[in-house]
């Protein structure tokens, strides 16, 4: 599946109907001929040869037609089904429950404090997000260095805290991760300027098309709406499958099949939302890379067209890749529920969850790069994944894409913003404790911090997720079109070339 075929060096805006392998100016080899050794243009090609850096896969813009349409139709059917269940079963069950609890309203938690804390934290998080983007653009190298050091320090603090509380096992694990983190930091420290250059280019592309952030928030809001509808549907399903007595004790629960379908529905929708943002960002950054005049404003043509393609022609491909991850997530959730309820052998369940987690990581890693090709050129899901992996193998980028210094830095920034937003959330809770009437006395501060932290992490992760997608797209585009980057963005190109040559001198002459 990942064997590197040798494809055309087509242009970014060139459509193609068939594939051929060019070995020289006048010699063309078909797929059936690839099995034999042929010498042409100074390159020997056979099954055991290593692909030459001069022969590589370069994407070509695909005709405007729906890719993987079956999965798009299946996704829409499943959304309609969830809405129907919410309307037929969910709303009546909520109405019934609200009537039963009407007499206990005086003991309910006051929502005013939750709303005020959430709004205050959200506003502050928005300001922190803008400030974080500014700092990353001005001090990219320093930000990555600090994030890397903090990851090591946090591992050490976890180990110390575990030993201090008598948790020997946790302390040993914390100490192990501290040593691993320190070793990793020492190994990759010299490559920080390379990561900083990628981050700077990615941020510049996002800044030139700031409408991407608006798109991300809009799609995330739609995911929140779907989560509410899904919750109503789940309430209806549980009402139909459980029996409660007058004292409120309930017995019975949905079977594993129903639970799997419910979890699958939720995770699928969340994955589709996330990957639609990812594909939109990839398409926009690709346009900025190759045709900057079309992607150089807030609501540029690049942003609009990329969003349109992601939600129409490429939506089936997004649904396909998202479904694979959602199936694994749903299975993990079932296993986790079984472990929590002691339903089965604990060792086997732990082993199953570990295996599923590894498989999920592999599929998510594949999706991250495959969806960039989907956004750039409009390939189908499987074809995009095969082509982008072929590209990395041909260019020798297999080591480069495993370095996630930018991702680690963005994660630390996200957690930092969440912590600060949590502190801001304490302010209204401490100022007026009556805003959280109904909660246990003394817990107002913790609730305020928790609400602020969650709001801060969620909102900042949306903004920083756009940056992460942009940086990953930059790596793919630089592998494919360094010459176009030099022509369209010479200053950034020079900075990036110098950083890459220092970090990976063995790739200095590939472009």
C-alpha cells in the first residue's frame, strides 16, 4: 500500500486523466513495465532500488467531482437518524423528567454563575489567543524552547508529587517519563530553529487568511449544536431502555450494540468537524503558497473555495477517514465502560484498550497527512494517503514528519492559556458566591477554575489547531514546491531553506 510509485511531475493547477512514469525526456514507462529494471536518464529503477530524489510524486489538482460519495451519503443518513431519535424519543423524555423535577427546582444549581464565568473566561481566552499568535510570530524559537523545557519540568514535578504522596508506582513512571523527555529534548534541541521556521511560515499564512479562524469557530459551533442534539437522543434511548421506580432507582441499560452506535455517531461527527477544518486550512495554505494573490485577505478567494471544496467535493473523503477513527474511538469507549463497570477480565480489557489506542494513533497520523493532500488537490481519501506517503519517502522526509516540536509547543500553549483562563474564572466565583447557589459550600472557587480551564482549553485549541494544520501543510508544500515558494515568498523561503539545511544537511540539495 505504501510502495512508492513514480508519478508525473505535473503542475499544481494541471488536471490529469491517466498516470505515467517519466524516466527521461523521451522515455515513458507504464505501470506494467515498472516491475522490470530499465535504465533511462541516468536512473535505474527496479523492485529493490531506492527511489532517486529527482523522481518523486507531485500532486495534481483533480477535476471538480465528488470523491468517496458513499461515505458522505452515509454520514448524512446517520445525522438525520440521530435528529429523528432526538425528536421522537429524546424530547418527550426530557419533558417528562423536567415535570418530575419541577418540585426540586429550589435545590438546583444556579446557572448564572456558570454563564458569567464561561463568558468572562472566553473573552479573556480570545485575547490570550491573539497575544499567543503575536508572540509566536515574534519569538518562535524562544516559544518552542520554553515549551520543550516545560514538558521536561512537568514530568519531573509529576514524579516528585507522586513520591511525596506515597505513590511509588506513579513516581517511578513519572521519573521514567522525565528521563525520556529530557533525552528527547537533548536530541531535538538543535532542530528547534527548523521547527521555528516552519511555525513562522504557517503563522504568516494564517495571518494572511485570518478568516480561517472564523471558519474554525463556525464549524466548531455546529459540532456543539450536534452534541446537544445527540445528548437529547441519548436521553431518549436511555429512557426507553431503563425502568425507574418512584424513589428514582433505575435498572437496565442499552445493550452494547446500541451503545456502540451512539458512541460511533458522536465521535464521527466530531472527527468530521475537525477534519473539515483541517482540509479547509490545507487548501487555503496551498493557494497562498502557489497563488498568493488569491489568498491574501481575511475572506479571500482561497478561503472560500477551500471551504466549498471541503464541504462538497471532498466531503465524502473526509467522512471516510473520519469514520475509521470514530470506529476505533467507539470501541475504546466500550472497553473503557466495561473496565469501569468490572464487566470482564480487567487484564484483557486493559490490553484491548492499549491495542486500540495504538491503532487509533496510527490512523490519526495517516489522516493528518492524507487530508492535506485532499485539501490541496482534491484526491480521494486512499489515493491522497498513498500519494503523500510516497512523497515523504521519495524526499527522505520520513524523519522530518516524526518531529512534532511545533505540535508540542502548541499543546503547552493551549494548556497554559487554559490555566490562566481558569484563574480568571475564579474572579467572579470569589466575588459573588451566590452566583453558584446550590453547589456544595466551599466548592465555588474550584468550579469557577474548572469552568474557566475547560473554556480556555477548548477555545484556544481551535485557534491553535488552525496553526498546526497550517504548519503541517507547509511541510508538504515545501516538499513539493520549493521553487514556487521561492518565487512567491522569497524572504520566508530563504529563512526556511537555511533552517532546513542546518537541521537536515543530508537534504540540503534535494530542492
